[in-house]
C-alpha cells in the first residue's frame, strides 16, 4: 500500500486530515460525517471523498467515518509510527522559535540536533536540543543518520550549506530562507518564505475577490 | 493596469521575482537574462516569459531584462510604495520570532501593533512593536486602520479571534495556527502550517522521487 502513488494534491492534504482526526479523538468523538470533516478542514466534501477513495472503502454510507479507523489508517500511510529526526541549521531568531515550536505535537518529527556558528550557544542545550558547531555538521548528520534539515541560515550562506548537506546525504530541506535553493533531482525542498506569504496575501486582497479560488 | 486580472499562479510568483531583482540591484547588476533569472528563482524560463507577457513587453530580444526597469515595474504592481501596517495577534514563542523577523526588509509590510493576553508583556515594546491587551483589539485595529493580521494564537482561540477581527473589517489573515479558519468570502486567509510543511516534506521524500514536479 505504501508504494501506491497518489496525487500530490491529495498527499498534501493527508497531514491536515490526520491532525484534525487527532483533535476529534482527543475530544472523545468517534464518528465524523464527510460534511463535518469538510467544514473543519476547509476542503469540499467531494474532494475529501475522492482523496479517501484512493485508499479503498473507508466510510460507510449513512454512517460517515469511524475516527479511530481513519486515524490508524492515516498513521500507517504517514509513517506516524516511525520517528523522524530532523536537524535545524541556523539558530537565530527564527531558528530559536522553531526549536521552541512544538513540531512533535501531532507529528512524528523531532528536532534532534541544531547547528550554528555562534560560539556563545555552541555546546549548550536550547529547548532540549543540543547545539553543535557547523564544523561538526557533516559528522553529526552522518552519525545521527539525519536526512531532513530545517534551514534557517542567512540567505548568503544558504546555497553553500545546502551543497554541503546534500553531499552528506540529506534528502529533504524545509527552507526558511528567501533563496530558491539549487538541489539535485532526488532532493526535495519545501519552501516557507514568510515575507513572500505576507506579500502574496496583501497582493491578493488588493487585486482579487478573496476566496473565489483559494490555495 | 492594476485592475488587470492575472493568473493566481503568476501573482504568487511576483514577490519572488521582485525579491531577486532587489538582490541583483544591490549587487550592482543592471541586466539579467531570462536564463539567469530562471536559475535564480527556480522557475523555468518559458514560465517566466509567460508571466511577464501579462504585463506587456518587458524584455528585449538578445539583451534580456533591465533590472531597474523590471524592479520599478513590479514595485508598482505590488504596491511597494504603499506601506501596509499589519497586526500580530499572539506573542508566544512563534509570535516573538515573527516580531523579530524582518518582514520589512525587501517588503513594504510592517508589524505596527501586537496583541496578547499575557499581563507581563502588555504595555511593553518588543522589537520596536507596542504590545496591547487583546481587550483593546477592536479599537486599535479600527484606529490604526489595520486590515491585515498575522495570527499566532493557540488553536483553541483561533476561530473566536478570527470572528472578532473579521467583524472589525480585517481582510487578510496570515494564519500560523494549524486550524483551518472559517471566514466570509471576501476575507483572504493564507495558511502557514509549519508542522504540516514538515510532515508533507517527509511524506514526499518517503513516497516520491523528489523534484519531478515540485510545488
């Protein structure tokens, strides 16, 4: 089942479904209709049914979905039982916040190492995460078998750091720098460009009737 | 020209072009080919030419683009001369980082007010931004004519705060909570769900050959 290819748009929605189902279960809710689900995750119910259809018969007509069944199902799909260790490179303002940010709540990702050039924080532990010198980057990534990196370094060094970590075998980068990184074809980059998000928002409210086709 | 409708995908790329052109000009570069531009922003050159074509003849065959001309042009499109004041609601870990985060560099957005429930920071100034009590939210948003909000409150209060600020006239929300917000049709929400980004990244590197069709 894990080798089955599903559309990317569907894949992107899976963590959203998963998170919401967790919230439902926490609230002791054991059954959800596709309409309720639709309203909560802001995805129309036809799309939800289509998404779920890739995984076979998940709901029952007139009953809706069993929350726990769905959750167990998505947990398997999303490898939620497998803990992924990620490294954070660049512990400035944003990096600090990301260390504090509770990725681990409702997800199976944990920042297990952070790297910086600042001597005053190297060899300290921040929010439970050890900070290493970037000089130890290659060795630590290899030793800890980390293949996912959260990148929050200054733009000027972003590409050089990327080249370095790709060589060590990193396969996924969550890129918080405004730079568009050049990477080999087998490395995945997910861009989170906060200034860009804000500018796009403002552009859209100035030029479009919002919501007629939201991303 | 500002009323001309361009495709949303194009609109989303405009800030990226704008930012890169600024970097070029800072580096004293006055001319750029579509190939160079393509490599830097990681958008294929056919797409760039198509994007630019919505705005008329911007480049010259065999010369490329004049950086300053392009920059002035995009500045106008993106209303870069008009400063937009935004409010930040929720000054926790992530909120603090967003206050420190330099949105203003290479953008015309400024956080001019922040709101929280925490008495120990209310009426203080953090990173140059005054922190108000959420009790003053309605009045401050009205007085300062703020229609863009950065939302980094706990999930549990996100919808209630949204309902409140929409009533006061907020038209755009940069949503850092994992909650999908319900808003009227004329309000635009841009979601930045960090846990989701990281989970999607991991899902993709586990299930796809990265990069064969990146978002």
